[in-house]
C-alpha cells in the first residue's frame, strides 16, 4: 500500500469554492501519495498544518482565500510563514486587498495570486512548477 508523503491544504470560507478546487486539484495531484485537505475555518487549517508537519508530511502548497470572517488570508499566510517559512502559498481571491497582496509578494510570502473567478489553466500554471519541483 502506498503511504501518504505529501499534503495540499485549501482554505476558503465558501464550501462551493472548495468543491471546485477539489474537482480541479484531483486532475493534477497524485492522490496515491498526497492528501488534499479542505477547510472553511482558517484557525482549523492552521492547526492542521502544524499537525501535518509534526507527522512528517510535506505540504506541497497551500491555497488561501483573502476575505474570510475570522481572519484575512494575508493574516493566515503570515501566521503560517512565521512557523513554516518554506511553505508555498497561493492566494485565490476575488476581494483581496491589493496592498496586502503586494506586500506579501514583496516579502516573498506569497508564491502566486489568482483572481476569482479563475480559469483552471491559470491554477494549473501556478501549481505545476511546485509539483514538478518535488519530482526533480
């Protein structure tokens, strides 16, 4: 039996967005070795990321929405990066604060920004180099 080595974490307060991501990610992520986790609660996602790291599961990338009730995606990314600075973060949002996004990009905390509604190809272009870097 193949064991789980990797994880992908998606955080968005809209369950429909998470369903769409699930559909799209299963096309490009090898689920034999990769767990794909979906969260509507950023705090729960943060705790789960810590648990995955403790279990020695490498997180390939995290996809985060900007506008969420409990905290913004920028706040979540900053919290994640303060504990796990090497994690790859992608923001997927239709209501992101452009200044916050630019700051994250300049501080190299954000690997990609994708505007909602997104095109599947744009998503794949953002994650493909990250996935390929694992295979190298």
